[in-house]
């Protein structure tokens, strides 16, 4: 019995559609209704007024893994040297270590910025060695990036002072 009622409802429903009427009242307000009123016009629906929902294409497993990897929320901080530490190196060398949680994804890279400019190439390791830099104050930031350069996370700037003897140069 239920099945026959369901089939009947499915067969009849395309044949029944409500007519929409539009009218304007004495205050100038536009009204719509499914019941006719004096001075009401029938509203015609065109193909372009229908709802057209387009669903996005599903991602492949590789694309889905890449999207998930790109959404990693890294927590980064420079562990060495400490803030405003004075380093004495006549060679002008500083080692910079970063702590990163969770572990860096294989498709992501770390980049060191010294005084606002990129220093060296991007790498996977969290240990950077800066060589032959001038004495004075330097600011370091390490950024986690995707392969196409999208920023994922960044450390706060770390200020370091380098003491280095400078030899008198021949003029």
C-alpha cells in the first residue's frame, strides 16, 4: 500500500506545479503568492532563473594529501641563539636552530631571513649556519613555505649581536 502511494505521488508530482502570481498593493509593495488576486500577473520562470548548483570535482588522493599537508598549522620558534645574545666569532659565524611542531612535511621548506633578506637556499633541516657576516646587530626569522612559496608559518624575529674583530684593510 505504501509503495503504491509513493509511486503515485512520484508520478503525479511532475504534473503538478504551483503557479506564482505577482501583484502590487495600494502602498506600492510587491507581493507574490500561489493564489490569484485581483490585478495579479502570472510569473513566468525562465531557465536562467532556476537554481543551478554546481558541486566541485572531487580531489584525487594525491591532491587531497597535498591539500591536507598545506593546511598544517606549524608552531615554530628559534631555540638558539637566545634573544639579544652576544656572539663572539672572528669568522662571523652564527648557528641558528629552530624548533618546529609538528615535524616538517616532505613538501615544505624552511627559509632563513637575515635582516629582512633571504639568506641561503631553502632546506628541510631546522639548523642554519650563517657565515662571514659583519659585526653588529642582526635580526633572524625562519619561515615555513610550500614548494610554490606560500607562507605557512614564521618565527618571531630574533635579535642577535655579533662581536667580530675586523682587520685593517690595505687602502
